C-alpha cells in the first residue's frame, strides 16, 4: 500500500540534518539556483545560514519535506537519496480563514529536467487541497525562470498577474509572475484523469 508521503518515483521525508544537511546546503550554496528560487540578496551561505533556513521554514510552513528518489526500479539510485525539498507555507497570521498557501520547491541541478519537479508539485497540490483543505495554492516566479514557468503552465496553474520590474538580476529589472491553482480547478483535473 502506498503511503501518503510518497508518489510514483518519490518519497517525502522530514528534514533530518544528519541525512539531509548536505543536500540542503548544496542547494543554498549554488549561486544560480539560489537566485532562481529566493529573493534574498545573494550572499554566500554558511553552515549556520543553512541551519537557520531549515529552522525558519519548519516554523513557517505547514509542510516542509525533503524529496527522496526511491531506489526501487530506478537505475539512477542505488539507495534512496535526497534530491531536493518542497514546502507549503502557513497562511499569514490571523489570515487562516482564506486558506491560501504558497508552494516552494528546489531540486538539485543533477536531477532537474527528469520529471521529478512535476511529480512533487502534483503531490503537494493533493496534500494542500485534500489533506489541508486549502482553497488556493500560489507562488511567484521570476520572469527569467523559464523552467519553473513551463512547469506551472503545464500543470495549468493560472497566471494571476505580474509584479512589474520587481526582481533585479544581472543589470536589469525583471517581472515576477504570480500564478495560482484553485481547489475546484484541481478537483476538476482529478475527475478527467
Ligand atoms: C523549476 C524546477 C522545480 C522544475 O523541476 P524539474 O524536475 O527540473 O522539472 P521537470 O523535469 O518536472 O519538468 C517540468 C517542465 O519544466 C520544463 N522544463 C524542464 N527542464 C527544462 C529546461 N531545461 N528548460 C526549459 N524548460 C524546462 C518543461 O516544460 C517540463 O515539462 P516537459 O517535461 O513536459 O517538457 C527545478 O528546475 C528547480 O528546482 N529549479 C531551481 C529552483 C527553482 O527555480 N524553483 C522554483 C521557484 S518558483
């Protein structure tokens, strides 16, 4: 029987510093991935910074899990190994009635482009709507992050607007596109499967 913490090729586990710190730190110290996924000023990340990030997300997220590639039937992994993380933010304080959450994902570069991001986002939508009873899952993507935009468009997230010239990168400002998925749209998609 499959667990609620797994999907086809992936499993989702609590962050355990002993097993997962290296993966999280590799993501946080990869300058390019850092700039795609975070809005923070790109300062070098120390071990302490990564530990602080892990503590912060666990307190601010309803769900923060490390994505593991299951070894079963997959040549790529001799044993289950961590390939990234995915999280759903807590609704803002005193704004729980709106049932909105923001999804964050980061897959280590070697494992990108193999369908794992798509699988993990789909799993997180099921979690948000079915387990947590959320109404809307949203996120903001920098206009230059084509990989992420393609993924969300493919999954039929709807574009909700753009924050113009919000993101400074390599000498110019870029927009940030806001996308969202509503519970009813997601349920509709499950019906046609
Ligand atoms: C964005 C991210 C989560 C996508 O995950 P992924 O596992 O690489 O994506 P997938 O392999 O599932 O591909 C999903 C879609 O993305 C697009 N995509 C994947 N690789 C791509 C590439 N190199 N160039 C352009 N589009 C690409 C495709 O449309 C693909 O759909 P397809 O396979 O039907 O063609 C991942 O690349 C990542 O973690 N990037 C760094 C952090 C980040 O940008 N996070 C998101 C912030 S909003």
